[in-house]
């Protein structure tokens, strides 16, 4: 889990971190703001298998409220990580 944050509604926030798949090539990192019903995919297939992949995600919360960003990696064989990391933030 990524440390919860307080942000301002209507202003962009950028979250960042890293993904690794312990020796497997990461082909993409996926992000979801609706508890995994829909995923936005960012291609990182040019990454080296032995290195972690740095990622960042920018989002502008449209209104005050609680937000949950799920983040997962997808290996080159199409297998998604079984547990997504979670970043929680509250917009005021």
C-alpha cells in the first residue's frame, strides 16, 4: 500500500512508484480508479527483465471525496500481478 495522501480537488496530483516481477519481463503497468472494473494500460515492454519499472500516474480529482488507485504489473506473457498495490487519497 502506498501512504494515503490529502490533495486538492480540481488540481492534478501525480503518484509514482515502481513495479517488479522478479526476473520476468514487465510488458505494462495498469491503473484503475474503479476498483479494477476498468484498467488503463501503459506499455513498458522496452524495460529490462532484471530491473524494476518506474511508473507515474497523474490524475485530477474532479470533486472532493475519497479516491483509490489500484496499480498492477503485467508480464510479457499477459499474466497480471495477482494483487494490485493501492494508493488512497482524499480530495478536499
